[in-house]
């Protein structure tokens, strides 16, 4: 037998030991078995070694493990656990796992791609996620499920009142919310002047609202970020669903066109005129309304690495107030996206989108017929790269380019005998460029850091005529000293700057965490409106030489705790927000068809602060949440000119200041597939300006409004209830219906929307206007085939 040297023996032992310690990589993608969407937060566990990992934001799990036959358990909140056998032999292995949605208490599928303790474990704070199945059982006005109405039942989210368009987040105006549908902005969020949200809830897969410092991936608004994504078409077969309520009907169909191409299409139409005639308020009774919206989504998946989607949306509203004026507005959205999985831990998204909002007002008085129109268009291209270094460290980088085009107002006569003179403001154009870097890093099991930096650069473009005004005196038509004409594409004014974002989570106990966040955002588009709520005559305007971009700095801290195995969620969040370059208006400002708005606009500073308390119960027959918010929203017009100061230049309540808000939602599961749900809402009345005296001018008495927003409309409160019946006999039943009977404003509270004053017989009399002065019953039926 030949002798072996000690070096050869050591080398052989090293090879054997290295082989014994060899580790291979298991690359797993976890998807929803129905929608085929990735499931972030899904967990994988190897039974033999108890090694495990969690999926990143793309649903990808990376696990380093010795070779062998593995018994793998895959789980995710809202899904049935899956057990698979996987063999790791000599090479890394890439697999795909499908999870079936879990159906509990015969509910619709409630897909939640988050952990049950995500409120404690995640680094984000000020986050709201809506459950779409529960949304459809909530008692709402006129029986139609409504995304925005559900959001206004959350802490920190309010509205100007019943029938008011838009929503307000932590003291921000309605135009300061970035609302994205499949990545494209929506410039109008309501149908029927605020009675409905303009997105069909049947189409929506996820709804996420960020109230605090949101990810550096997004910019362009200073208050909040609302993300809504539509569902992909079903790949396993065709399905039909829909619903009908007293004022609307909707239908949705989805299924596979081929093995790699799916379709999702839906529409909704409203017929509320017969109900409007039943309202006690004369102005509502004599109104007429109609709206529709439609969605289309095509998803093409040629292979595991590539996904191409095309999403389209259109809505149209027509409304007639008592009198001789017709209002119409429409939204159009088109989004195309290509997602390319470069490597299992690296994904590239390329997106192109178009979005517009157009308003038309038609006067039909004989001899005074006209059409007034305005619009805003946004074209955008963006690229985002998502890189997962490992389970503890993720990086995002991206860039985007936006082109804005706005018409603030145009009026032209219609008909041959109209005496209206044509008027047209010069269109506005602007360009916004942005780039960002964002990272989330689990420094230790107890500490997670999310940091981001965004840079935005904006240019206001010609063609444009810009006026110069005399210095040291208020701007007006009489103080014009010169003008400059800029050609097409020339930069009239440029703005820009850094927008840092930071969030920190500290896990102080297994079910308790402290969180903090801070961030700066900029906004270059402004909604011009001097009313409390959004109206059909509001229009958009770009930042220019005299209207600098809005800037907001917000800091927030919070404590989050779960009890009894995540059955109860407790939270308290405090925030402070400082705002620059807010828009206010001179007394008697003339906004419509004004070619020089800088002469009636005022620059103001704002600040908002508050504390939000919440408690929720997530399991058992009785579930729900209770939240209370103390919040203030203040504004100050600080100018060197005494005659332009509002309330002496001191801070005063903004139009959306509501110090106290209380929301209660409860849901009780009853026998025989019945469910009872209820909402109770209370909040302080919005500020108002009442006359505080009279003075005589040219021999006539004139009401004196000396201090703006020094008074308040009476407080608002309302109770709603609903009963739902699910017709399924077992969980596997595919054809079924859900009946919902609800009562809105159960005790018929006449909540005032506004209070106005008139002079009658030498007396000043006050009148209270309530939109809904009585209870409103409704019935809705949702079907699924």
C-alpha cells in the first residue's frame, strides 16, 4: 500500500469537510394561487432543520441550506398553509409556491399580504390598509361600497362634510393628497359631488394610505399618499361578479384570454335622479345627476421573468343644479408597465402613464348660452429598480420625468344668439424631474431603519407672458411696470431641492414597538378653490414665478402594541407638520378666468399637529376599531402690507380644522351567515366666518366680516347600521350572493353643512343647510359566478 504524505491527507480531509458543510441556495417565489400576484411577507420553514426565511416585497425568499431532501412549509396571513417536498442536490434551485386564499366565516377572500403583527413589526407608521370584503358590508349612504368613505372613518382622515368631494389627512387640503391608481394620479376622487368615490371597489386589490412621511419613491404632494392597485385577471377560468343598489349597478368579468394573457374589465353606472327628488333640501330635490366609470386591465406573462400590463380607466359625471347650468367632468387614465425579474433578488419596473381631468360648465339660459372648460394633463415615464441584498437589507433606486399641461379657464359662446364674449387664459406647461434612493435595513432583530432621499427639479415653461410689478406695494393691475414674453419651451421659473425621508422602528418587546419618522415633500401643482369643499368650478394651476411650490416638513412618533396573540391592537401616534407657501385668497378674490391670479393670491404659512389614539379587535365574533383624534390645522397670512393681512397676520383655524374626531366601527358575526355592522362618527364642526356687525355704506347697511374663521358650524355626529346575508352553504360554493340592508343616519340628525346669513326686513337672519336631514335606508345585492 502506497504511503500518503501528511499534506495529501490534510487536503483530502479538507475536501471532505468542505463538501459536508456545503450550502446551496433555495430561491422561492410565493404567489397567490388565484391572482398569481406575489405575496410579500410570506414565510418558509424547513421542518428538518427549523431554518426559515421571509419573502421580500416581490414575494421572493432566499434561503441558504445544506443539500438534501427538505420538507418545506409555506404560509402567509390570509392563506392556507402549503407543505412541499423539495430536493437540493448539487446546484442552487429556483421554485415557485402557490398558496390558496383562506375563506373564514364564508367571507369573500380577504387577501392580506402582510403579517398579522405588521403594525408592530413593520417600520412604517401612519399606515391604513382597507379590507375590501369588509368594505362591502359597511353601512354607507345609498348602499354603494365606498373606498373614500371608509378611509374617513380612520384616525387622522376627515372630510369637509356630507356631499363634499375629496378627503383631508392630518390638516392637509384635499389637493395635497397623492392618489394613485395603478401608479397613475387621479386629479378627481369623487362622483356625484362627493357622494361616491370614483373607483369601483370590485376592481381594487389593495388600498394603502400613508399619512406620515411616505417612501422616497413618491413625491409631488405634501399631505398623504393613497395607493390603489387593480386586480389581475383570473388565470384559471372566467368569472362574473357585480352588484346593484338603489342608485347604481356594476359588473365585472375576468378570465384568461390565453395561457399567458388575462383580462379584467368592469363598469359602473348610476341612476340617482329618482332618489334626489325625494330629498327634503330643495336644492338637492331639483338637481339631476348621472355618472359612469369603467376599468380595463390586460396582463401578459410570457415567462417567469417578465410581466407586461396595460391598465385603463375612464369616468364621466354630469350634474345639473337648480337653474340653468349643466356641469360635466371626466377623468382618463392609461398605464403601461413592464416588470422584469433580472435575478431572483433584482427587479426592474418601467412605467409609462397618462392622466387627465377635464371640466365643462354649460350655461343654457336663452341669449346667455356658453361653455366654460378647464383641464389638467400629466404625462410621465419612470423606472424603478428593487434590489434585495438579503433578508435584512433592501434597496430601491429610481427616476421619473413628468410633463404637465394645464388650462385654467376658457369660455366661449354657444349658439347663434349668445351675447357671451369669448375669453381664454393662456395654457400653462411645466416639467418635473425626480430621482430617489431608498433603503430598508434591519440593523438588529430589534431595530429597523428606513432611509430615503429624493431630489426633484421643476421648471415652469413658456410660452408665457410674465408681468413685473412695482416694489414695496401690493401687486395689482395698477402696479404693473413691465412684462416679458417667453417662447415655447423656455424656462420661466425653476424650483427644486432635496426631500429626505427617515423612519425607525425599535422593538422594545415581543409585541411592542416604538416608531419615529420624518420627511420633507414638495408640491408643484395647486387646486385653486376658495370654498371649504371641492366644487365643479375648481381648477388646477402650476407653480410659477409668483406661486412657489408648497413645502411640508412632518415628524411623527408612535407606540404600537398587540395583545392576546394579535387579537387586540393598540396605538398612539403624535405628529407635527410645518407647511410653507400655502395659498390663501384676498377678500373678494375673482378666480374664474383670471389671467393674472398672482393679483388675488396670498402666500401663507401653515402648521398642523395632533395625537391619534386607536384600539382594534381583530378576532372573534365581534370585531372592530375605535379611534379618537385631537388635531389642529392653522394658517397665517404674514405679509408686510397691513391691508392684505388676514386676522392681523396671526395664526387662525384653516377651513379644515377639526379639533376632536371620534370614530367607532363594529362588526358582529351572527348565526346562519348573517353579519351586523355599525359606524358612529363624531367630529367638531368646521370653522366658519359669521358677521359680527353692520356698517352703513352709501346709505345701505352692509354686514361686517372682520375676522376670518372665528366661528364654527355646530358639531357633526351620525350613526349607521347594516345587516348582511351571505347565501353560501359551504366554503367551496362558487356561485353565491350577499344581500346588505343598511340605514344611514339612523336617528335622522340634521347635521349642518353650512350656515349662511341674509338681510330680511332690516334684520339679519341665519339659515342652516343640511345635505342629509333624515335617515336613508338602502339595499344592495352583490353576486359572484
